[in-house]
């Protein structure tokens, strides 16, 4: 170990406070502005842990207030190098004011933490580093969690969240539709899950016997021949009698598909457009009934939730704060433990040392 005097050692620790503080903000900026990924998340947490260790050790070892307070201030102000409010995600750079308020609170808690550490150091006849370091760190890191959540709220990562269209998970929707499809088949035996909207409209004409606008169902002569071969009279044709025969049902479905391909597209388009206007969704005709209902449900959800979309970024930022707060509960013991081990290492290397001094004490006796 180099032969350094006490002032030089204190300056080295102060520089490390500034360096790792800035490094923490750098990785945080990369995480929020370049895209969240595992590597940046790990680096951000690691830099924060190392910064916490240095803050704890420096609060114990740096005696000159001017040095450590300046280090605290510069490490916190380096935040504005990366989060300066130039990206006006929400139309104005008001986030700088919020950042400054939280940073000022962090600065005050660091001063308070340092005074607690120094007080514990002086009041103990034997140094218990675990007890000394753990005093005040949770409050400091809670405010850092608040600052992190603010930075995330104003980052581009959340800037467009309120404009994102909500979509119900398709697997969940399909699971709900399965019993509904069975119910439809009991009312419309010709219905098939793979049937398109155009085929569905044509099927409706056949099963009801009505014509929708100019759309009609005209069975082919071959289908008439098959029906007659089953002993069913064409003159007294009963739709229910036809639908009781599975073979005829299969043939009718195939006939419907042929009718769609051969019928006038203008007729189908007109009927489809009327259907689309009633539901207020776009329909091309190739969708299945499930596809149409899926579009309709998502449209209704987004329409109803439009008023509350602006609150989504706030809710996510609040959720992030509480998630980070849980992480801090895990990290604080780790930071304290590593700080104790680092102090032991510094003592071993000769950077720090323990001196035993005689202390005068007043003792009241009879």
C-alpha cells in the first residue's frame, strides 16, 4: 500500500463516491433510454451496491465535513449529466424540478446518515461495523428508489404507454369462446369455427330463408339431387329435416363456401359493410366469428378505458417504486455485509487502522 497521509486517503474515498455515483446514474440512463435488458439491469444494481458500500465506508472514515459533503453533492448533481430534462416526453421539462427536490432530500439524508455513523463510532468502546453501517441506509435508498421511479416516469420507455392499444390475450379469449361456440352450434347447426364472416352471412340467409338486401342463397342442382336421394321432398323442404342429417350438413357447408366464391362481391361487400358499421369495427370478410368478436371486445375495452390511459404511466412508476423498495430490503443487508468485509480488507491492507485510545469517563459512585 502506498504511503498516503490521512487527507489523501479521504480525497481518494471522496473521488470514488463521485465516480460510482455518476456510474450508477449512467447505467440507469442506459437502462431507461436504450431499452431494458438483463445486462443493463445487473450493471445498474451492481453500480448502486458498490456506491452504497463506498458511501457507508466513507461516512465512517472521512473526518473532514467539507470533503465528504462536497463528494455527496457532486455525486448527486452528476445525475443531471444524464437526466437533464432535454427529452420533453410530456411536452415540458418540468421533471428537472422534481429531480432537484428528491436529490436535495437524498443529500440531507446522507448528511444525517454520516452524523449517525460518526456518533455511533464515537459512542462505542468497541467497533461493531454491522450495527454502525445499517443506521440510516434504508431511508437513503428509499429516496433513491423514488428518484429512479421519477426518472423512469419521464423516460421515453413510458412516454408512449398511454397511446398503446390494449389487447386481451388471445389464448384467454379463445378459452372463453370455446363454450360459446358450442352454444352457437346448437342454434345454428351449420356454423363452423373456421367459417368466415362472408360464409356466415350466406349461411344466415339459408337457415332463416330470408334475403339480406340483395344477398341470397341458391343451392346447386347437384345438392338438390343429393337431397332427393335421401328421400326428402324438395316441394315440402324442411330446413330442420336437412340439418338433422350430418352428411347433408357437411355438404351444405361446402355449398355455402361455393356460394361465397361465386356470388356477386358487390352484394357481399354491401352486407358486410352494414355489419361492420353496426359493430364499429373493420371487417374484411375473411375473419372468423371469433376474430370479429375479439376485435369488438378489444375496441370496447380501449374505448371505455381511453379516459384513464393517461394514468397508466403514473401507475407503472408507482409499481416500480414499490418493487424497488422490496429490492432495497434485500440489498441493504448485502451492502452492510460487504461494507464490513471491505473495512476488514482495508485494515488488512493498511489503508485504515484501528487505534486503541484511553477514554476518560465520569462514574458516579456512593
